[in-house]
């Protein structure tokens, strides 16, 4: 078991909550179509959307590694602030008018930036990936999101087990106190330990569940979300290494969830 059972249950609860919240926010944007404050979605073919996302991911990772190499902590924190405020504005835009969504997003991001706490951090993480889903789910096909998960899973294994640069990024984020993902510190005997789950593990699976919901309905999206959570549970319960690539397991959970939707 990688962490104490109560900590694992907290991570699983928060993960499932992000998936369900993401589905409902995405559904709202599938209905109203437009993003708040005139924000435009990228324009590309739905079947090739995975390629654009992968290119964007490569650029983001390259920038992150450069920032880590030069030790530019302030640049990372500013980048993190702007990205969080942007995505939270989109997420809250499903519930509030654009200006109010922006104000609320800036409020939460500023508090997280000035007075970081576990509660504010994880509350923000419940919504921030919904902003990504709201942007991309409406313009992604099932084939595109499936290819995306497969490629990301392969990349995750290489980045954790071979090049190990994702470990450097995770450690740098934790040091900066601006971590993209779920973050639960706890006591392990006399030592301070932390349970983390990267934002990519949340966001990419949310895209898949969102596309399934778009094509087959909310119930099928929820089934995928539950199966992915169970896949994560198996990883957390049986993993022993400090760092591990979660995406292969979560992608398997997505596939199992989708197959179940075909049977019900």
C-alpha cells in the first residue's frame, strides 16, 4: 500500500469528485456552447485534435524543464497563477456570468498564491481541469481522445521510468508550493509524507469521460469516471514505488468503463 488507507480514500474521493464536477460543467458547455468572456476554442479537425494537444503538451513540458533548469521559481509561480485563473474562469463560467466567474477565479487563485493551504489548493483542483474539458471535449472525437490516452500512457512510462523528467517536474512543483494536481500531506510515523496525483492524470481521463458523455449520455460518462477511480484505487493500494506512471492504469480503467457502457 503506497499510503495510509485514510489518505488513499481521500485521494480517491477527490479524484472522483473532480471527474463528476468536470462532467457536469462540460455538459453545461455542450448546451450553451460559448465560453465566458469571449474566449475562443482552438480550431482544428476533431479527428486530429489529439495531435494539437500533444504538441501543446510538448511545449508546456519543454518550458517547465527550462524553468526548472534555470531555477526560475518566480516565473513558474506567475505562469501557474495565470493558467489557474484562466481555467477556473472557464469552469466557474458554467455557473456564473463571465465577469463574476473571472472575479471568483481570481479570488481563489490569489488566496492560493498568497496564503497556500491544503484546503484551498485541493478545492481549486476540483474545478480547474473542468476548464480544460470545457475547451476540448466539444471539439474532440472518440477516436482522437482514445489515441491521446494511448500516446500519453506510453509517454508517462518513459518520463517516469526512463528519462525521469516528470519526477523532476513533480518535485519542483512541490517545492514551489504550486503543484498541478491533488496534494495531501500527512504524518508517516515521525516523518512528514505527502500523497500526490498529477494534474495530467485527472485532466486526460476527464477528457475521455467527457467525450463518452457527449456521445452516449451522462450515465455512461459517470460509469467511465467510476471505473477510472477503481483503477486508481488498485494502483494506490498495491503500488510500492515512490513514483509511478499512473496513466497506463487509468487508461485501462477508461477502456474497461467504456466497454461496460456498451453492455448496459
